[in-house]
């Protein structure tokens, strides 16, 4: 269950970038990961905190997985 404290603020999400490519990240539908299409990596979100280290990332293939939704303002 996600509480208000564990959700990311949309304005904060707009400021986050991939640590490898410095490109925009997109939030997964379930809010548990941030995707970098340029780097083909998915970064986990734990307790509302994005884990933006390359050690925490997992491979992500935008062509194989469901396309991540775009952030809206």
C-alpha cells in the first residue's frame, strides 16, 4: 500500500533525470519505477525515494515492455 508520504510529487519527478544520460525519466503506471528510455534502464522507487544509482537499476527494453506513461503537469 502506498501512502501519501511514499508518493513522489509530480514537480519533483519533472526535475529528475537519468544519472547516465541526463535525459528525462518517466514513472511506471504502478509508481514503483522510473524509466530511462535513452539508457534502457529502470530505477526502483523505495519508500517514495528514487534509487538513481546505476547499481540499483535494472535493464529495461522499451520495445518489449509496456510503454511507460508520460508525466503530465
